[in-house]
C-alpha cells in the first residue's frame, strides 16, 4: 500500500532533522515543487525569472499541495546548459529567494556551489540540494554542516557510460558522499539520497535506477525521486518535455510505491492528485 512506511529503515524520527521530520509526518510522500528562475532550464526556462512570476508560481504550487519548494538559479540539465558563475547565480536569487522563503513552507536551494548554498541558507533556505552529492565543491559539506541543514545528495556522473552497472555505480557514489558527510560532521538524520534520474545516465539506466530503488535500502536513508518531464520518457514514447506529464506521474507513482519520501515535480497539482487517488484506491484493498 502506498501510504505504508517504506521498507527502508530510515533514521529514527527523533534523529531526523526537524525539517525532514515535519516533511515526513504524513502518510504520503511530500511533493517538492520545482521553481526554476533560469533562462535555460530544459522545460520551463525563462518562465519564472522575474520576482512577480516566481512568487506567483510559488504560491500556485503551495496552493496545489507542495510541501517544499526547490529553487534553482542555474540550469543543470545534462545537455546544452551553460555554466553560471556564482555571482550571476546569486544575482538571480537575491530578489526572489528571501521572498519565497516567507510563504510558509520550507525551501531548498538547488546549487552545486558552496558559496551560493551558504548565502541561501543564511537568507531563509532550509535545505541544500546538491546535484553532485558533496563531491564537486570541496567546501559544500562544511557549509551544510555549519548551517546544521538537511542535504539532498544526488548521484551524478561526468560522462554517460551505457556499459556500466548503474546501480553499483550509485552505491559506490553514495558511499563516497556519505563518507564526506560524516567527516564534515553532517548527521545521517540530515541526509536524503536522490538517484539522479536523467543525470549521467542513458534513458535505460534511468529506468533501471527507478526500477531498483530498493537497492538503496542498504543506506537506511530517505529517498527523493525527480523523474518529472525527464528524457527517458521520450525513449518510451516520443514526446517533448511539456508532453511528458503522464510518464512523469507513472514514474512517480512507482517511486512512491517503492518507498520514495519526496517526489520532485514541475506539475504539482497533478502529482498530488495522482498520489492521493492511488492511496485512496489502495486503502480499499
């Protein structure tokens, strides 16, 4: 049943960071609304770059049932994104992030730069979301530890290799990240793992990562899954990002059934509805 606790032995509730404990208090996975304030994100680049548009979208997602918002000021799409200097990333965030953090739910900062994470955590962000799992910026783990913040550690690769065992690669990567976290003094109860759907993976490897989420049970940590509008969906049925709602929901429902505690989605209302209806049906068994 979807509403049942995951098989994974997560850190005891008393040990979880208070932000995570509150997020995980309900019977269903929490939906994380994606707020890209970038000109070049793969599905909604340029839509929410202004203060007014970003706040309107944030309020819309909260009203639709988002339990946390993930704000990013640099596109991290695997193909065609342009690197952004920290100063530009901060400039995009300065007018928007502090306002979004006043809307009543936690906000995570989606960045791979420690300086950006430090500024955001100082200015209202509650969670650090690092797509390089503490392994790209050597100062990221210290920043997270100094702010006593939860951190989302995502699996990533510099290159796509169709020949590798992607599940084994994720395990090795997460072991390395967790060692970095432990040495920096980040408690286990502050950590969420993300298999990184679409990052450093072929479409087939992304689907394998989703199908084998239980392989990550050995870490005993909550999981975040973000399959929203990802390219692997188009490998099953040709589609543009804006046409992948059905595939996104299918992937997210399966992730929830396999224990994901956070679902990261662009289409919050539809994702919340799907999770609630699936749970209501399961309750009739």
